[in-house]
């Protein structure tokens, strides 16, 4: 249950009114519009209403009907110091959780337990409310496009929609608190992800698209105001940062300053291996190739991706072409495909889904995560993925990513949760943040 008390002072007297359910929306939305309350989505409001959402307007805040400090979360909002809106969020079914938290818990349960009944959901979560309340929560999830129902009456089973499975937030700290052998994961490659799910799913919300497009407009405006020399200088700086961070993610120990000296002056760092220097120089060559040939990966093809991989692994002890043997990935029990023909099939399916997308941001994001997921080469997969994703951005006149400010561990965790759960939310946030960083830092 959520109860909102709003002090209302009229000219002559203090007025007390009481609202429930849908009627509460008028008062609640007025408070939101005035900036006195944080906004909720309509889907979240539906869930809150289904849990007994109530709004009380009154002059005094009182504790009554068993609402004690141990059962509530009290949040004070000030608007010009007066009036004060005090919001009591109380869920009688579970201490410390709001209705929206229960809704998310249901989605997380269905993520790991598809084809569940209402009884399965209730027993598998800490929910101990009525069956009618569970019906309303599930119905709200269906209306929001997060849950799909199959069957009728007591035979009805519930699962996440592909959209929710791929894009719902998962808590990385909680997930990786379990060691690799304790985590419940999908250990085999999922062909259905590329063939059936990704072609139908929107990767970015409307709000995320607006943010990205605004940043892209900012990038284009700044580039238009730059001289050719200024543009080349900033692109060179971005390339140095990208070469450094992309190599660092793979274990390279060169510092950013050492990388800059290597790429600009061809001076190697003391105490570093030759292979580390070659890795960095290969990034420089690959990025220069993409800038000189912006349409090379338009449309995306398996053979052209192999060419990018060849540039990145030149003079390194890495097998050329699609691998013919099994590979393992540190930190996960996910096992990529180990058959060359299936790998080629997966690569072609990836190219098809990316070429079939119209949105440039979706194309780039998918190239980065899917090339990493497929692991088509014996080594250098993520390096190839980052250059390929950037090549798509560059070919369309979009700002490339350096990934300079991302933490390497956060990057790896976001990628691992995509391997193990086919959940894209965490890496999508990295992509958006790094696009903003690149626009603001370099251009």
C-alpha cells in the first residue's frame, strides 16, 4: 500500500480530502506537475494502484492504522520550503519493498523461470498477498509489454516477452556476488537470440533515443564548426584513447601516456613486451583503415569482419580466419560454438540482423555485443567487435566511441551477463554513457 499525505491550506480553513485508486491520479499527477513529487510511469502507477494506492489531503500527518516507522520509508519533499509533502511508501506484503519493487521481483523470477503459473510466482518470490492482487500485478506487466500469457484458466503460464528478457535491468552486484559455478546461466550458444528475438526487439527506449539523437546533433554541430586540422587532431586523440582502453580491457599494461608516445613517436615503453606494443599499433592501423574506407563494412559481411580481425592481430600469435577449435572464456561457464560451420552460420545471421536494422545506434551496439558473444576467432574477438561497432558509427557520420572512461571490470561484467543471461541492459548503459563521453570529450 502507498499513502501520500498532502497538506492543503485554503484561505479560510484547512481542508481534508481522501482519494483512492484511480481517483488518486488527479491529486498525484498535480503534485508531480508542480515538481513536488518524483514522476512515475503510467505502468508503475498501475502497479501502485493495484496494490492499494491511496492519497490523503490534510493539514496534519499522523501515524494511524498500524503504519509504524519500521514498516515505512519516509521521504520528504520541499517546494519553496512550504508545503511539505510527506510520502509514506508501505508494502504490507514485504518489509522494505514498494509495489514497484514487487513488480520487478516478479519480472526477475520469470527471467529465470519461464512458463510459470501464478502459484509458482507467488511461492518463488516473497509475495504473500491475495491471488487477486497477484492477478492485478501480472495484468499490469502484460499491459506494459513485459509479460506474455499462454493457456487459459488454471493452465495459464507466464513468461517474459523477448523485449523484457533482453532489456530489463538486472543487478550486477547481486548477480556477481555468486561465484561462476553458483550462477544460474545459459551455458550454450543461443541461436534463437539472433534469428528470432533481436530482429523484433527495440534496443533503446524513446527517452534513450532522444538522448542519443540530441548528442549526435551536438556532435554534428561541433564538427561543422571545426577546421579540418582540428577535426583530425581530435580524431587522433580519440584513436589513441580507444587503442589504449581496448587493449587494456584485453590485459595490455601500457599506460595512456605510454600509448600516446608509442602511437605518435613510435617509442616503446620500458618493461613492456613487444606483443603489447604490436597490439596497440594494430589498433591504430585498423582505425586508420576504417577512417580511410568508411564504407568498407557497409553492408556488414563475414569476410569484411575477417579483414578487420586480420589487421588487429597482425604479427601476433593468433590464428587467422574463423576458428576451427574450441575456446573457453575466463570467468564464465558459457561455451561458445566449437564448430566452424555453425560459427559461420551464426556470423551470417548476425550480419543479417544488423543489416536489417535501420537505426545506426542499434547496428553498432549489436555488432559490439554479438561479435563478442559468438567468439568467431581464436583471439581478438572483443577488439574486432569494438572496431566494427565504431566503423558502423563512422560510416554513418556518427561520433565513434573511445571507451576511455569505462571501468574494465564493469565492461567485462556487462559482457558476461549478456553471455550468460542474454540480457543487454548493462552493456546498453555503457554504450550510451560512452557515446555521451565521446561527444563531450573530443568534439
